């Protein structure tokens, strides 16, 4: 799972060679950071059910970090932040915004 997120970030970095690759890797992992912040705040949860030894399935409740609407919102926010931080002309900033938003949403 982790390698897939990093792989998406690395692949998207090829679309904007003037932006540090770490930006795209961090964007691809951003929802996991939001997830664990929400878990620590008690807004989302991970529970180990009594039948875990047989099923090996934890019970997840992640509506604020990994839901479709939430992922879209986090993507827009990530893209907006990238556009504000990007250097260069408006075309470079729009491309960076789109690629970072795609990296966040790819999660």
C-alpha cells in the first residue's frame, strides 16, 4: 500500500520536473497523515473485532479522510496550497496545482 502511494507520487513528478519530487510523494501520502490525525482526535476509528484471529479484518471508520467527498475536498485544498506555493508563470502553477490535486486524490 505505502509503495503504491509513493509510486504515484514519483510518476506524477515526471509531469512537473521543475517541482521537487518530495512534493508529489507527500501529496500522495497526505490522506494518511489526515487519517491518523483524525484517529488521534477521535473523529475516525480503527477497531480490532473479537473475530480478528479468524478474519484478519480490522473495522475501519474513515469518513473524514478517505471518503470520496472528503478525498475530493482534500485534493482541492492540496492543489490550492500547491498553486499558492509554486513558483513560475500561471501555466506552471496550474499544472502543479492539477498534479498535486491528482496525487492527493489518487490515494
